[in-house]
């Protein structure tokens, strides 16, 4: 999984995952990160990248679930696929 940076308009971090036949880009919303650090927390880029790294397995599972057309388990159900 690669972190592609912050999409300020979508208020989310863009992450990419290679799934055999292609690359999928998903949006991990700031609200998901803030919930982990407290509702009013402003999460720095460094903390966001660290959190994404520690949650890599859960994020990959959620993205694969979305690609299959199903809904991931909460709180990862907030993740969306880019362009869909």
C-alpha cells in the first residue's frame, strides 16, 4: 500500500493498493483518523501516515471488500474508492 498524499478537497488521504490486475485508489477520510485521536483532534500528516501504516492490514481488507462491491466493517466503512 502506498500513501499518495492528502486530497484537501475530499478531506481524505489517498492510498493505493495493487490488486493483481490493477491499482485501486481509495480515500481514507480525516473523520476516520480524528475518531482515533479524539473527535476534535487535528491529525498531523506525520500522525496520519503512522496511523495508516499501523492500520495497513485493516485498510487493505476494507479496500478489497469495497472492490468486491460489499461494505467493510465499521469504522472502515467510511473509506471510499476514488472515482466511484
